[in-house]
């Protein structure tokens, strides 16, 4: 994937939210701003335009002139700190924007041909979303400079004055551009996070951010381990075993390999317990059984 910089616009007044600081609202346990920053985590430079706020990862901060001067003023402020040939432009209130969608958008911009100056995401109704878009940086700078010269300032100008002057492609996506402009939107996003088929991924991402860890988690392997511990030992063994696996992996130095090795050992142990329990039940029922479970536990006599 071509290298890119990201400009995240986080300076709006959120009037329909009663002036609440929208980027710090939480959906799925994480702020809207942090969710957007996760989606563009592989940007070479990430510039957030707006008041400084706590974030889960380091970013460069900028302010539009004047503060609250609108998206074009914010974009111009962000571009002063970027150098990549492609700029990803995002609003700070996109709860369902995923890294894979960002990668697909950037790929569409990179393969759009020599005359395409950017690619906008379009929503389910086909509407353009210029604040979920990948642009070639040079045309952005050019058109912003021309608009500033024509109008004397970029403050308060609508985005369409910029996009109307650019040759743009479109990239459709049903949910990535869903934004939180009203309290109803926030409630919808919070409900959809829990109903989404990726709720476990959402929870793990939120937990990792809260705990300050950056580790790829093999959810399937850990769930299989929890199942084996619950069925082969006892139900309370499931959370305790997964905790012990995490602790053991930490002592082994951390990382995916350490987690996989600790998981493998715990799965084998849980399966051994299950085999012994099955052999004991067969023996109590008077069934001829395989003494392999006892042999594995006690060794040859």
C-alpha cells in the first residue's frame, strides 16, 4: 500500500449535540476520536486538527484559523504538517470506520488513473462523503490556495467548493461513513456495536486500548481453550485458565508466539483432564475402557 498521511478534523462545534465535545464521546468503550485513529494507525503522519485531547496513540496537533473556521480551514491547517503524496481526510466521529476500509479506499485512490485526484467514500444512499476520502495532496493544496485567494479566507466555506474543482472517484461502503451528529446517532452507534457480528473484536480492541497493550489476539484459540477448560474441568476454570495463559505469556516475554505456546500447553492439559474424567465415568459404569488416560497421568507401572 502506498504511504499516506492522515488529517483528522476534530474542531467542529457539535451544535446538534448541545456543544458536547463530540470526539471524546465513547462508543463501545472507546472515544470516537480513538476509533478513527485506530482505523488510520499505519499513516506515516497523523495530524488532528482541533483542541488537544487525550488519545490512545501519539498524533500531531494543529488548529484551524480561526478556531471553528470549518472543514476547509481545518484541512489547510492539517496539510501544513504533511508531506506524503496521498492524504487521507477523515472526520473524528466515524464509529464504524475500519482499517480494512481505509486500506481499500487508499488502494482505490492509487489505482484510479493519472487524472483522478482522489476517491470519496459514498454511503448506502450514494451520497458523497468528502470527509471519508483519500486525496492526492498536491491538488488539495492547489485548490485550497486558489479558494483562499478568491475568497480572502477559507473560514466558513463549504466543502463542495473544494470537491467541485477536483476530479474524484467513488468508493461505496454501507456503514463506514456513519457519523454521530445527534444524540440519536450516538445511541444508534452504541446499540449497533453490541449487535454487530464483530462484537468480540470490538470488545478486545477496547480492552487492549484501556490496558495499554498492543498485541494481536487469536480469539478463536482462546475461546477454544476456554471451552475445553469449562467442559473438561469446570465452568469457572474457563476465565481463570485464560488469565493464567496471559500471565504465563507475559513471563515468557509476551508477543503472539508466547501466547500461542502458553495456549497450546493449557489446551493439552484441559484435554487430558477431560480424557481422565471420561475414563473414570466409563469405569464407574462398568464399561471396559482404555487406561490410556491413567497411563498418561501416572506413567508406566
